[in-house]
C-alpha cells in the first residue's frame, strides 16, 4: 500500500525535476497532494526509488479513479494558468528540439511521402490559445523547420485550438471535423493550404511516439473526456 504523497514525489522526480523546465508545476503537485490524501492500493513498484516513466504512466488511471470529480474538473480548469508562466521560460531552442522531434515521429510516414511539400516556401502558424504558445513551421530540404517569433514571420495559414482540444484530437477522443464546425479548431488563411493542414490533422498518429509519451497522451485524453462526460451526466 502506497500513499499518494509518495506517488506524486516519484512522478515529480521522474517527469519534472530531471528536466527542470517546469518549476511552477510544484504548485500543482502541492495542491494535488493536499487535496488528494487518499490511500491507494497500488502495485509495489512504487516502493522503488526511481520507477520508470512507463511504470508511473501505467498507474495514472488508478489515480484518476480515486480523485473526486470536483477536483478533476478544477485541475483541468486551472492547468493552463499553472503551465503558462513556466512555458514562457522555455527557450526557443528547447521548444524547437522537442516539437520537431515529436512532429517527425507523429508524421514520419507523411514526411517520407512528401505530404508536407505544400509548405515549401510557405509558413504555418500553430497556436495553442490557452497556453499562449505560437509556433511557425515550414518544410525545407525534406524536413520540417521552425522559426522563432523574433523573425516576425507572416504566416500563409494558421490553425489554433486549446491544449485540451489538441490532446483530445491526438488521443482520438474528438474528431477534428466536429471541433472545426464548433469553431473550437480554427484554420485561417490560404484556403488550399488550410485543406492540406486539415488533412494532416486527420492523419495524426501518436502510435509513432515513444511508448511512455504515447501512454501519457492517451491517459490525458481519457482523463479529459471522462471528466467532461461525468460533468455532463450531473
């Protein structure tokens, strides 16, 4: 039997402290521990000093089930305001390294097939609205490239959504077409380029990501959708 406090410390040590990019998550973790003093019957794996990311991820659904609905709903509501200040501190080089690696994994087949050639000499702006994140992408020499905001790139096409909705799309919990018609996913600019972007969004395949990352995205999408479904039933 392991206390949730111990589990949270393991998660923090493995997923946060080692990369030292998101110090404001301390506030979330403290709140999480203070409001969730539930004792969970979890596997003995957490008695180890440093469980692997995959082991931690496999335990997340049990944590979700133990949390009260009101806490889960509040966590979803406040998460953007917790993450936003920390994300501003992440240098462009780090954002570029993580984002391009993720995109090349997710769209490896599309890149190999030349499906991104429509972006040659063109710029796509991606905006995660609730996190105040903007990225500019193009395609050059058979690979995706990324420009910093300081270059003042004038995009040819853009798409924007909240972080929650992008996770739901990646986790296949929401259909991009539905979000598009609900104006939760916005594609603006050149019409032909916009159609190409929408086709790529439809082709998102997180199975190409490392298993631990895939598991975390899958859990996040389930967490969001399950919480929304529970709130709807009330």
